[in-house]
């Protein structure tokens, strides 16, 4: 990640102001574009997610308290919009009022029967002859609690969820690999790759029992692209839908090492902000940095610079006491390999 200087920020702000003034000075007819009429999915506020071409709405339950509400939104601008169920059916007990509105409608009610319900909603603008658009939706209703789903956490399978993609631990060329696709209910199911592809040499069984499925095998050299992104889809407990995008990076088979080519001696000044990244090579992520011995200069601490899969890789803070400090950094990768490197830092008063 590049650090942006104050000069660059000032230039960007000036450029942006000039562009804004130019846009204001231009004729409205030359800059205005009518909004694209579409149904919206994947917003944090409504809690829905776009899985492939299907908008998965929040789940419902049949056990009280189970009042259900989910907002359907279309980018209709100021046009009056009417929403209807064009095909399929809502879960029993839920309704979608077909009343003209300002671009939103709400599915409400009390679910009465567990199951997975797929339906298509059509949004149409008024008056007659206006625009129409459709989108497929899905609601899962359980008796009680959340439906079965694929999970991604450092504690469960070593995965990190980044922009909706579960980044699994790295594989290493020529070494046996196991990447776990765990489910929340842990009662078995079925999965298949519906888009993208697994790294060469790895496979995914079509069915699984217990906690989840496993991507396994011995990865081949990845070629130009070291990473593979793929999406799986299937069913879990009681036929409840499973869907998740994953990524696996294939690393070369190299020993883990701390890269101190930039030097192992740092300098700083009392009262002045300091930041220094640590670098590595080899091993298999995710990685974690820690202080193995010695002590950091007072006022400095370790933090994660940007990538959560490279934890505590930055020494940062404002020194508070002059002196020379020695400390040894320890780097640990996902497979348990470790590397150490001694550093010194001199703080001037």
C-alpha cells in the first residue's frame, strides 16, 4: 500500500475542485444521465446478498418471535414503482403489497412453514408502458435459528473474509494440502464448483459428512497466476442452500525467512511519529509477527499494516524515551514454520 503525501492530497483536492467547477459550468443536458432502472441487491442496510444471479434475502423462522420484514428496492428515481411476484411463491405467511410506491416495497408477515423458497419479483414504473425489470430472490425459513451456511474465520478454517471472498490458507507447490470448507450446522451436505476453478492438482468431493468439505491434493506449480478463485454451491442441513466464493494462493516451496534486505537497524526521534514494515519470503500464509525477546522502544507497538493475513507486520507509534533498544522478531506461518531476526533501534532525544 502506498502512503499518500500531503502534497499529493492537496493536488488531488485542487484537481477535484477544478473538475467539479467545470461540471457545474457545463450544460445540464450534456452531463445528466438518467439512472439505470434495476432491482438492488447486496446492501448492508437490508442484509441481502447476491449469490450468482439470485438475491438471497434474510432468513425467517417459524418459531416466535418471528415477525419478518425485508425491503425490496429499485433504482427508479422519482418514478412511481409497483412490485409484484412474477413467478414462484413467497414463503407461506409472507406477503408483498402490490401498491405503487417511490422505489421500495417490503415483504412482511410471519413465516408458517420451513423450507427454501425461490421466486422472481418484477418492478414496473408508472404510468402504463413504463419500464420493467425482474430479479430472482430466495428466502430460507427454518424452524428456529439461522440456516446452515459456509463459515470463514481464522479460528474455524484459517480463512479470512475479504470483499466477500473466503481466502483460505495458502497451498505450497509439491506438498499435500487440505483447505476446509466448513458449515455452521456440521451435518454433511453436497458442494460443487460453479464458477472459477481449483488450483491444478486439487479436488473437491461432491458430497461430505460431518463438519464440511475439504479441498485436497498436491498442488502443481501455478504458472503465471499464483492464486485461484472459485465459487461453490450446494446444499447443507435439510437441503438449505450453501454458496460461497473462495480463493487459494499457491506458494513456491521455499523456506520461511524474514527479509531484512532494507536493514535491521532503525532510527527514530522522541516525539516524532514512526512507522516501519517488516517483510518476509517463503512459507505459507497467513502469517503472524511477534516479539520473541527483548523489548520495543517505549511508545512503539506492533499493528497490522493492511493485510489481515500478515498480522502485526508494522512497527508503529511515537517514541517517548531516548536510547538504543534491541529486540528479536519472530515470524510464524500457517504450517507452523518459524523464522527469527534481531533488530536494533536507536531513539534520539
